[in-house]
C-alpha cells in the first residue's frame, strides 16, 4: 500500500518518518493508503522552501496574486465530482455534502480574488505642516494551518486562499485521517499557476504540529480542532510570540418554540444533528423544546430516524439530508457508544438507540441516537460528543433556554425556530454565541463574514474568513513622511 507523500516546493516528497498510520475508508474499512508522521527535519525542509518562495511571492503584484484565484476556482469546479468522491472516500460523508463543502471553499477563493480591494490601506494628508501619513498592509511570511478530518476540502480553503493572496506562503498540516484531499488541493494550486513553494503540505500528528509552531520562521498558525487541541495550540503559539487563530469545540443548541413550524423544525434539527455523522462543528447536538412542544418534537424526530438510511456516503440514492454516514474511525465509534451508555446511566430517556443500527459488519457505522428529558447538568448535554447523538431538553420558557445555552463553556452557534420576531430578537441579543440561526439549524456564515466562535469555541482575536481573515494574514505598517 502506497505511503502518501508530503508536497513541498511543487513536488511530492517522501517524508523521513519512521512511523505511519493507516488511512481507511470509513464505510468499508478498505485501506486507502498510509500517512507518514513527519518530524522536525521534514517540517524544516518545508519551512525553508516556503521561506525561499516568500521572497519572490511577496513581490508579485497583488492583482496577479488575486488573478490566479480565478484559475483555481475553475479547476475546483471542473474537478468537483472527483474531489467530492475523494473527500467522501476518506471522510465518509455523503457525496452531496462533499460537494457542498467544496462550494463553501470556493466562496473563499472568490473572496481572495478581490484582494486588491480587501488589502488596501489608508492615507491622511497634512497631518501636520508638510507631513502626510499612510498605512500599508504587508504579508507576514510563512504561515501554517492545522486542519481536521471533518471538512478536508473546505477548511484548508478557509485559510489558504486568503493567506497566499495577501502574499504569504502556506504550509498545510492536514488530519492524518484525510491526507489525500490535502495533496490533491496542493496539486490544484500548482496547476492554477501558483509558484513552487507557495502551497505546501506536511503530513503528521502532534510532533509535526509542535515543530511547525516552534519553527522561528513560521509567523502565524491557523487551526480547527477540539477545544483542548485549540487551547494547547493557542498557548504554545502565544508563548512563542506567534499570531494564532484556533477554532475549538462546540455544543450547539437548537431551541424550538411553541409557535414554530414543527415539521420544518424537526427536519432542520434532525439534519443538523445527524448529517456527516454528527461530525460538524456547527452540528446541533442539543434540541431544546420550549413549552408544550416536547412530545410532538421528539415523536417527529423519532419518526424521521426510523426511516433514515444508514450507509456509505457514495450511495447517491440515499437522502443527503436524513442519511446517516459512518463516523471517522473505530475509536470514534467506540467513544460515541460510550457516551450513549453514559446517557442511559445519567437517567435520560433513550428514544432511539443508534448502536442497534450498524449498517454492515464492515465500516464505522452508528445509527441516529435520540435522548429525551435530558437535563443541562448531564454529561451528554455538556460535552462535545462529535457523533450522531441528539440530546433533547425540555424547558418552560425562552429565558430558561437562553440561560442553559449561556451556561455552556462553548459559544460556537445556537439556533431558534419561531414565528415570533420578538422572541427571535431577544434570542439574537441575549445568547452568548458567535453565530445565531433564526429558523436555520446550521448557521454557517458565507465566506464574506467571519466564522465567529466565542468562549471555548475559539482562542485568538481575528477569526477565520471575511475581513478578519485578511487582517489575520497581514501586518500593518504606518509611514509618516515629510519632504522639505
């Protein structure tokens, strides 16, 4: 079985690594390849290459840097089917979801194509007698991104287009579970005309991440992962004076009010909780039934679950909105099953047990699991399970629901289903989360806005995408001039 290579300086490069990990297809357990765990020497080679490329790339006019994004967009669109299938084979999600994440990534490419506007500075004439003042935005140098398995195409595209369009060179350290998508993205950047060394890939695990953070020529670190991983990356990078944006975990609540369209709410809650095996940082993992909506909401959710297919994401006949695809690994499957057992121990009512819905003997499958009468202090209501498990809480009013959301250590997203504008406004203003959905169960912002997690869902200052992303990858320089 072939070992996946790093991509450095425009070419595949074998890693000088002693340890490798298997890369299985989550639906079949077929071995897709082996990924090396690159060490300090591999990281050093990539950083040197990126640093050398930066000296020329920063001199490339911003208009030309941005113009290459148009070619990259075309390549992503032309290769959509193959990219989506590759993403599904190593991640497991439905192939239509894979297409959706690529389209989300293309949004950032389109944003980066407008860099000649986004990167403009400011000037002020005659700040003093004969003195003018100007602000310029300059690239940082070599930057890196540490990305997770759940969106192997989209999340690298959150970072790379903005990083390189602002004049930086880029090193991607993808999840060892999804290395193939990362290499294919690097190849497409090369095909789009980005010079050798502008986009690089180094595979690995914790040692690789630490080597990237510690390297003195790496100026900024972007990452997406669990809250613990985000905190560790933020702390290590900050101690070394690095710029960092570390997106962490989530426990997203979806509130269903008595005046909501219950059919639409149930469908939205189910899709949010169970699409991509529940492995999304915007997955709604807690449903909050307000007033007397609990019985009907749970009944509707259980009905959808009973009809939901469990199977491979390459099964195009399976509904992408209700179909349940595998989780990423056998370890993940066992961990999620442990949380289900914990929910039973805590006294929640197990309405639908996903452990009984293994699709085949092969593959890392779990069916949808729904708990009712969960209380906020239960572990399944507090911890990020990152799997197809939905906890339904019942509360008397909106104020109680808002308090429960705000008591969470996470602050990624929350949603409300209602036909009352006043309730929606109160929810929007009072909930302590970075992204709010009103009658939208997955409140993912378009690329022109930042991905704004709060609390333990984000460590840093400037968020990913939007103008925050541009500011993150640039340094500001103020020039004060007098010409006697």
